[in-house]
């Protein structure tokens, strides 16, 4: 085994498949810009004999910069490689093939594996006789852009873009892509299978920022706020936090909140989501208690799993993926009872892009929680005041380079503000399985 990633070996019948019929695929040619064999690391996987002598070898190139990481492919890439056979004695082999597979896998036994993608290529076939010696075959597989999922009594047939690989420790469902080499022997002889997981990422692009925001990125200055650039912001409806200031006051005190999000509401992983929060208190005394730590804005991911079997109900899982970092707005000319803050939600490089695929989807929203301050208590601190859906993508538009403007002294995104640690404990932060960081498209 020349790679540290050990492939899996399975017999022909070891994977259970759904009773659904196999989908069909959109055969349109990929765009010329991305229809290419990827340049990067070369990955080698082997299957050995009882004496550990490799007799079946799979070799392929990918965009992954390291051969010890999973092979990485983007939408439109051509998957190319070779399959080699080294037989010291005659074997009753009737067919050798390589297949690109896409599967939805569940964590429990009640979620039956479903193969939504199967693109086979036969490398060698012979009905009779035995073979021995050394052989090598090249293969080339075009990844389809879309797949047609068959319908049933409840849902009609529908075409979907291929989703990204989705595999996280502890998740109730996974989307897995594999390259499978199958060696099929004649009757009464065991078949052999060698496969390796791969990472597939669709080509999704974030929205184009407003002209004023683009100009700010180019010059390195802070982009204008909602009043100076209304095209560049979506201002959500005003909401309020109702609480009490202890111990001096028993009457309820309302703090009005307004959240603005940079638009379009589509952002690439490894960048950030610009925010602005305006707070209005009943007097300057309460307003002076409001700081950047009083604000909790989170990026929440929702994983929806629809009913794959008649006995299984639909499920939704919510996870906090990141938290906003805030700082006082420069040259804030608000009234004595108002405070304005700029902010950003940092996005991790390996954040899964938004997708909606058949009975599995990943979506994101930005949620603003009740305002907090020392000695100011609210009745429902864990319930969001307002939320707004956003899209997470793989890449930025061509020529757009978003900047981060958070001051160096701002708290890190992984740390939670002291007034909101308890509120955030109810979420289990996701653990990621390692795969290559997303690089540029050639």
C-alpha cells in the first residue's frame, strides 16, 4: 500500500441497496473551462494476496495536493487513472470494471444505503478461459452534472445537481463518493473489490457584491453601511428584547434591535459575512451597558433528512457553525440611547456548501438572539429574535476578493461572548473529517 489511506474491500453483496430504481444522468458535456483531468497529487491503492503481494492496483490523479489525503475533484473534472493486474497464476476472471459511485449512507440500520450515482466503465471482459500475467488499463470517467431521481407514490421524479461529499463524525446521514474497481470471476469463485472514497465538490459561486462594496474591497477601506449603500445590505425587520434590570428596576425594559446583512445573501467558504447591528435603549444609562459582547449572532446549519423508508420520520438537526464578531461602528453619530456595531461571521474553509438533494439537504441561516448585558435578564434568552436564510458556496465570483475588517483585539470566532456561553451549549459543534482545503480552479 503506497498511500496511508487504506481502501476498503467488499464482496459483491456487502452493500445493501434501496429498492428504488437506479437514477439516470444528465449527459451534457461539461464546460470547456473545467472539463479537464485535474493536476495535483497521484494516489495509489492496492489489494494484496494472502502473502501481501499486491496483485490489483488503482492509480489516479486528483486536485488534492497530498497523496495521503482523499482524492479531490471539482464539478466538470475528468477522473482518469489506471488499473493494473499482476497474476502469478491463472485466474477464472470474466470481467474487470471501474465505477464512480455516489451513495447516501445512514448512521442507523433503519436508513438503507441508496446508490444515486453509478457510472461504470468496463476495462476487460471474457466469458470463458483463465488469464495470468501483467495487465494495465487506462480509464476516463466524466462526472455528470445532474442526476434524475425516480419518483414514487408520494413524490414525482426530479432532476438534481450532484451534491458535495458530506461526511461528518456523528452525523445521521452521509453523502459518499467512491471509485470502485471490481474483479468478477466465474461461478463458484469469489469476486474481489477495491475502492477508495473521493471528495467531490460542485462548482457554486457566491453572489456579486454591490459596486460600493467592491470598491471598498479594492481600496482596503471599510465598506459603507446600509444608509450609504442601500443596494449592498438587507435590513431585517426591527425586533425587541424585553427584560429587567436588576435589582433597582422591576419594570420591563425594551431594547430594540435591527440586524442588517450584506447582500446578495450568498457567501463563499473561507470568507466572512458582513453584518451591522443597531440597538436602541430607552435611555443613555441602559445604552451605556451595551457592548459588543451584548450581541449574539450565529450561523446555524440545518441538516434535513426526509423519510427514506415508510417507517422512518423526517428529521432535522441544527448545529452552530460560527458566531459573529462585533466592534463599535466608527464615527457613530447615533442618539444618546442608540448604539451601532459592525460585525462579521467568519466562515471556515471546509464549510459544506448549501445543497438540496432528493431527501437530504443542508441549509444555513443567520440568527440574532436576545440582547444581554450585566444585570439585564430576559425571559427566553435561547430563542432567536429573528433569522434569515443565507447560501454558502464554494468560490467567490471571478475578480472579487472579500476582506475581513474585524479589529485585531476582537474576540476569536471560536470563543463565545461571556453572556452567551450557556445559550450556545445546547448546540453540539460539528467535528470534521479531514479532506483537502479548497484551492483555486485552474
